[in-house]
C-alpha cells in the first residue's frame, strides 16, 4: 500500500503538527512528511539533549515555508491550543514527553504534569479545533502500561527468557493484556493513554494510541534510560563502561524507526478504521533479542572486539520478556515490520559512529539507512524512501 497522502488531497499539502518534533521519533516523523512535500509545525521545548541538533537537521531538509518551529512547553495549555487551533491542521502527532523512568522516580510530579497534563492539553486543543473536522491525533504510549506481566509465566534458557505459554511465545502480547501501571512514568503514560482512547468515545475525536516497545535508529543520542540500544552503542564507541540490570536474558522486540514512521502513515491513511483504536507496535516475534546474552555477540561483531558489562540488580517492575503482538495493526492497516534486527543494528552502529565523529565521509555513510543518510550534508530531498 502507498504511504503517500498527496493523491488523497488532490495535490494539496497537508499541515501536520508534531509535538516533541525535535526528539528522536518526532524528528524522523517530521522528516518523512517534509520529504513528502507536506507542511510541518514542530512544538518542542528543546529540553532533551540533542534536540537542537535534530531541529537544525530538519531545517536543512525543509523547503521554504514547509517547516515552522514553535518553542514551547506542553504544560502551557494556551500555547498548545494556539498551535493546534489552525483550521488547516489535519494530523497531530503528540510525542512530547518526559521519557525516563529514572527521572520519573526522582521527579514524579513533573513527570505527571508533562505526560498526563501535557497530553490533556493536546486533547483539549484538538477538541477545541476550529477545523470542520478536528485533526487526527496520534499518541505514543508504551508497553510499560502492561506492568511486569507477572501473570505470564516464563522459562529461562541459556540466553533468554521465553513465555511458558506456546501461543503467547509465538505471537507476543496483544492489546487485551490487563493494564497494570508501574513507576510514575508507567502511571503518567498509562493514564494519558486511557484519556486519549476515551476522548475518541466521549467526543468522537479521531485518536489512535500506539503502545510501543523498543524503537531504535538514527537521531537517537544514546542518553541513559532513553533508547537502551543506542545507549549501549554510544558507550561502546566511547569506551565507556556498560551496566546491565538483571542477568541480560530479558527479551525485547526491536522496531527500526523507518518501520514506525511507515506505521503512522498507514494508520493515518486508514483513519476511518483506526480512529478510536489502540495498537501494540513493535518488532514482533521475528525481531526479538535478549538484551545482553544475545545482543552482545552482534555488538562484538560490529565493534570488532570482545565486550564486557557489569551485571547489577534487577530494576523493579522490569519485564523478563516483552514481545508485541502486532496482528491488529496488520489486520487494520496492513502493517508489518520490514527491517530486521541485523540490518537495523548496522544502521544504528553507523549513526553511533557519526555521533562519535568517526564516520566523516563525504555524504555517504556505509550501513546507515534512510532517514539518517543526509546527516552530514544538508540538502533538500524530494522523495520519501519509506514506502
Ligand atoms: N523511543 C522509544 O523506544 C519509545 C517507546 C515507547 C514510547 N515512546 C514515546 O514516544 C514519544 C517520543 O519518544 P522519543 O524517544 O522520541 O523521545 P525524545 O526524548 O527523543 O523526544 C521527546 C521530545 O519532547 C520534547 N519535550 C520534552 N518535554 C517537553 C515539554 N514539557 N514540552 C515540550 N516538549 C518537550 C523533548 O525536547 C524532545 O525533543 C514519547 O512520548 C515516549 O514516551 C518512545
């Protein structure tokens, strides 16, 4: 299926708002819409280290008039409403968030205000929209809303945990899994997830919730507690020590950012079907890895040397295994992940090299896919390769 909106809009440019648009996911989504020739407004406080760099990158991609940046805080209801109020806004991607579990434990009230009250500001702004049909709203929730999955029994093998139930092990966790919020971050994102879902029922808004597991790819800066794969790679290229919490057999499904961008586009194109729905989005059963016992050999291959990590205590609420069952997304909007772990890791490794200043080639970075390829040479691109 095509992921282009241009045909459906008679050649008119869409206006897309991206809160948190200078972050990892936001900058990749913004770049994809800019490359499609659409108009993008980014609303971001630039609090995340690296976000200014992402914004500069987007500015270098944009044609005149296609990108607007509004610096603001998602907790400021008036500022959010002013941005969303434009009659021509058709899609709002709400990514701005406090994303670190550790920070949420230290500053639970701030986490609540940014993640829950900030999301409520976005919902109310969409509800107050002057557009004939209020814009679609996409919200990025998290697999952490399912808690530690304590009722799911697991078995431990030499390198990984597995679900004891063969069906669940084959398919992963679907959206009927009971909610069980852990940590202030889990609570604030989980409550926001429920508000976004309920506003579709209460007010008929076209909202869509993606409950996402581990997303990885270029424009991620590898800060601890946000993007652990990128964090590992950054530590490796910078020769910094690595700490693994638990025994390293915890399993996660990894989703490469280009696959996520394609999921957003497909879900938006099928909004009659997807509005009011919640989707588990991740790499699924074919893209799983245990976080150290199985990832380590792959990283050693990329680094070309043996790697070591210090094992530390389990973190409270850590899931021994989480794998997304993405069959609802496949059924409703025809999406399956396409980029396998080896290809994705190679691309992220190339990006980590760029960050470390090692890969200063003339525009071409071996191994780096799609959205990151123009990191060194600002240029205007015409077509989105993500179709
Ligand atoms: N990356 C993942 O693996 C993952 C997994 C599940 C859910 N999510 C969710 O996806 C969204 C995007 O995640 P990301 O990885 O791109 O994070 P990120 O930290 O890279 O991006 C978040 C952006 O929001 C901005 N921001 C933070 N607080 C703000 C505030 N108060 N007002 C305005 N802007 C603010 C930051 O400056 C940053 O640019 C988040 O909602 C996160 O909870 C991400």
